C-alpha cells in the first residue's frame, strides 16, 4: 500500500469529513433524553451504505443498533465498535457556541459528539475512503457495530451481541475511542473499568414544610440522604460497603511497568482542572496513573433537594436524591455491588433510601502481549513518529466486556481525541491535526490487518 | 368602662371597618415587588390622623415606616407593631376573586392582607374608635410602628428602632398578629425562635470532570459537602458544633406546664404532612409541642451539585452547595452561631467550605408571668368565654427581638386571624366573627392597660 497516496487523499478530503461531521453533530442524539436516536441511526446507516457496506438497522428494544459489513480481500475480519448517541449538552450557558452546530475555530472542531463519538465515526469512514481510493476492495472484512445507548450504559447491547455472535465474529476489534496524550503521543488503552450507576432517593413527607414548623420535629429528606451517603465512604476515600473490595485484583508487575512508562500527569491535571491536590494521598507519577485506572470508586455525580434558587427559602425538603457512579475494576461486577449496597444501607437503618439502578458494565481488559496489540502499537510509528504508549487500563467504562466475553476478541483503541477534548463537558472538541493523524493511523491498521499472521 | 356600649359600637360600625379595609387592601403593597409602598404608607397615616394621632412618615432607606402617637389619660404607653406590606398574591389562578378587591362571602372577608396584616390594623383602629366614642381621651398613650418591609425580612427596621428608642418607649407592645386556634380558643404567642440562614458552598476544580477520569484521583465537591454536613449533625439529631447548645436555656417548668395545655398535634401533623414518625424520639403531646418551638435546629433547606436531570451523567462535580437554616432559641444569637460554625468547619479540615450569611434574627420571648401578659390573657375571658391559651414560643422567626432588646418591652399577640386565614397563600381571609371578637378584646386591653399596676 502506498501510504503517501493514502495520506494525500486524507489531507485533501478533510473538507468532506468536516461536512459529514457537521451533519452528524446536528442530530441532538442525547440518549439520556431519548432525542432523535432512530433518525441519527438511519443517517449513520446512509453514511455506511455510501461506502458500499451492507447495513442493518436494529429494531429491538431501545435505540436501534446499526450493523454494517463489507467483505474484504483477506479472511480476516476487523470489527469497529462506535456509538452515535451523545451526553446531554447541559450546562448550555458554558458553551461558546451551539453544541449541535459544529464550529471550526483555530484548527479545532467544536460540537457535542465531536470527540465522543461522532468524530471517531467520521474518521473511520475517511480512512476507508482513502483505502478504497487505492484499491477497489478493502484489505480485510470490516464490520461496524454502532449503537445509540453508550452514554446510558449500553443497556440493550448485551442481547444484540448474544444474539449475533456468528455475525460479529472478528479477529480484532477497534474500540470507539482513542487518540493522543498531553505530549501528543499516541496512546493504546487496553482495558476499561466497569460501572454501577445508581440513584439514591428518599421521600420523608407528602410536601415540603415550613422549616419554622417542622425543623425540630419532622424528618428531613436531605439530612437522611447526607447520612446515608456518609455511610458509604469516609473522608479518607475508603469505601465502607462490606465486601466492596473483595474481588479486586491488584495490578501486576507488567501493569506497574507499563504505568511507570506513562508521563507524570500531576502538573497537567492540576493546571487543567484547577485541582490543588489529589485524593488518596497520591502525589503524582506511577501512583497517579495506577490510581486513575485501577482503583474502584464511589463518586457522587449529582445531589438535589429542596430549594436551590437565589437567596434563602425556609423550607424542610420532603424529597432528596443523589446520583452515584461506582467504577469497578477486575473482577468486580455491577450486580454484586448493587446487592452489597442494598445490604449495607439496610444494615445501617437506611431502609427508607430507594436505589434505582441506572446502568452497569463489568470491567474488562485485553492482554498487552497479544499480536494484534503489537500491530496497532507499531503501525503508529509511521504517522506519529513513535509507537503507541500502552496503557493497561483507563478509568472510563464501556461495554468492552461484552465483546471480550462473548466474542473472545482482542480490543484496541485508536482515534482522533486529545486530552483537551472535553468529552461529556461543555465545548467538546477535537483538533484537526489529530483527526488527520488518527485517520492515517487507522488506514495503516486496516491495511496491515489483512496480512496479520 | 361600659363594655356593653363598646361592643355595641364595634358591632354597629362593622360596615365602616369593612369599608376602610376594602380601601387599604386595594393597594397592592407587595414589598417583594416594591409596589405602591409610599402610597400605602400615606393612606395608613391618614387613617391614623383621622383618629387624632400625630403621624410621621419615615424618609430613610426602603419602604417608609409610619410612626403615630396619641397621648392618653394615664402615664402608660402601649405600642402596636404592624406592617402595611403584603406577600405576593401569586399564584393568581388559585384565587377565587381579585386578591386586591376585598370580597365579603359567607361571613368571611377575602383579600391579600385581610389577615396579614391589614385586617389587624383596621381592627386596632376600630377598637380605638369605640373607646373614643365613650371618652374624649384614650385611657393610655398609644403608639404605632407600621413598617412596609415585614415580608422581606424587615431589613430597615433595626436602624429605625435604634435611632428612635426614646420615641418608641412603651410599657407593653402588641405584636402584628394574633387570633384563635382550630378550636376557636384565643391564643397568646409569647416568643419567636431566631434564625441564622447560611449557604455552604465549595468549589474543588475549575470545571466538572468525567467521573471515569477523576473519580479516584480528584477531590469531589459533592463528597466534600456531604462530609462537612455530616460533621454538623448526627443521625440522632445532635448538632455537633462545639458550643452550639451553650447558650440554650432549657424550658422552665412553667413552659412545660403551658405546652402541656396545648392540643396534641401528633395525628394532625402525621395526616396533614404524611409523616410516619417524628424525630428526636418524640411521640406527640407536650414533647412534640416543646420540641417544635424550643429545640434549636440545623435544617438543610436545599442541596445542589452536579447533574440533577433525568437518567445518568457520569460527572465529578466541581461545585456543591447547601442552604442551611439554624433556628435559635434563647439565648443563642445568629452572630455567635456563625462564628462557631466557621470554627467547627475549620477544625474539621473544611477550610474549603465557604459560608455565605443570608440573614439572621435573634430569638426573643416575653416572660409568661409578666403582669401585662396576665392582663391580655385574662381580658379575653369576657369576649371569648375563656382566657387566652398561652404558648411560650413558636417555631417561626421575626423581628420581635429588636423591640425586646432595644425597648425592653413585653410583647403579646392579639388579633383577628384563625388557622384557615391562609396567610401568604391564595384566598387569604378572616372571619367577621373573629374580627368582632378580636376588636372587642383589643378595646378591653387598651382600656385596662391605663390602670395596670
């Protein structure tokens, strides 16, 4: 394969890619709000059909899964996993422009989904365009699974995979995300933490009550919630749910070695996020890298109760709720954590706290020694000037465990994001330079994958 | 004094009173919206001038205070505290008629301010009319302080009182409200709890962060807030701020006796508010009454942090805040509680929690054994068929401490409201029967006050 021609094609067709990304980002496909999910699925299907893929749009429960396949020259199959749904754009006032109108500014592309995950989809299509410009057939079979519920815990993906194991069979899988680190070095993420996302809620009366009347005689929903939350984690970040740490596998010496090769993030994180110090007594270096990815968590994502407007209102709240996300590491499971949480609350007298399970994923990882990992890592050198830096696990979550469990496929990451991409936050964006490099790397991966031994 | 003639006069001049109340209620004197406050003040001043009072309309900051005085036969001075401002009438759609057009219906008078507090003002004037119909001079000197900012925390009342101590000097004060309970028994409220209202807030980062990234390494504003709150009060409702209870005067045996004579509210509260049980181990009866009014509180009025919308969002909040209202009992003060709170948070390592002081009033009460209280309580018998039921304290708050502190005056309640008066709510009203009884009671109080030993 002539990579100069491939790269020229990708460079000269950038405007096409930006136009397609603009159209895709216009769909406010917020899965948490069930917004225009089928419409977005059909638009993504059309993008794939244009590239000669056979496309099936799912018709099961939830947002439709887009499945697409195009046969290639070799026996090998490469599976891409992506998602067309996005996080809510709120708080809207912090966006510098409409989150659903792609904005090109100073070589960045801003929009909800620009990085997570619509920009990745468009990059993958651009790599395929470049390969098809050189050869009439793809070097290997390519399959896409593009779901619409990734941001709400992929709740209907498991049955889709379980019911389509033969169809989805592949020799390697490229995950939905990927990109560079703060030093513009390409990064290979080989595992994801799991997640157990719950809402705790409590109702103590049929209405809010004047605090002058009820303050010293009626139960207060907000106080009950605070006490229940406090029972879950202490100020030293120890999670107090009995059995929570039982199934945790400590990092291996290879893990520690690989984490030790990663850059020290202490100053970058402190400056970027305005953090004064880290928790768990971590100062930086390998400790920070290992903690970020391999410690399980109990994070309060939201708190809500009573009066939250300007100034004061003397009210005793009848209702209170908290959103909580537990990040899990191998071999914890969301099902077990949910059971342990209920037991813990009951044992501490919080039978009045209701738990709503809003989604879960198990943790999962790919062996850093797998040959497919090696191909992807080494093929980066030609584009980035260095092989990828291997990160055994990252802190985020996703349905990679479904693919690993049911398809027994190695999973790698490759993509167009950078640490300033603001995934899930206002002013989400990618840099054009990363889009071009990530796309060129993907073209090389696909090209070389056909001849993998 | 011939009370038969007094009562005949009040009965026969009811129509006059209703006409004056109609005119007064026509002013939409909503202090929260700064509506026609000077106009209402001048109209109230004219009502007092008609009764031979010297009237001064204040010209300081905020809504003008109306001060009026008429010398009487004895050396004694009786001070009335009232307000001409009202709460907003919204939600308007819940009113059965225009809130600013007094409506007479089935022996009730409906209008915003009918009970709180314009009806009280007109009743007091009607009592004075009845006395002046019998004698050319009043039995004692009468002073009125009628402010226009009671519904917005009386923010300019303190300097007015501090600057006019000689002018306002009195031997007794009748508070702006009063009336009967659910059993049509006249009630004497002798004190109000204080309040210290604060907002606790914390910022741990310059933006919300993806919980998959920051969950195990970055501080979480919501968790910091939960731990700080938890340090303030334990699950048994003990407030843990050192020194918080230091100045609390426990209920006297007279208090306990008086609270013991009040109705048992357990079933009424449980049914009205859907409460399963009370806090502090209280079952009902005298314990409930004492706890409601004489326990200091630390009430969370509101909690806010991170994502509060539908479904899940995996975010680590950078900001969190809680609104907290401490109700105070004698001799606690908001100033000291604020200092203790800051000390406590600092000592527990919560230097990152900011405190915004949103308002305070000191608690204050009048001795149930004061002869003036006895006069007011006993003089009710002739009108209501029973003496007033004495309630040593109620749970709400107000500016009574300003009068008690600066004027050293005993304060009682007497008036024309009933539990269905809907103060601050749609269809505010009084009953004609309560207006007549309350006015007759006031005439007796004024008459007998001149000869109080």
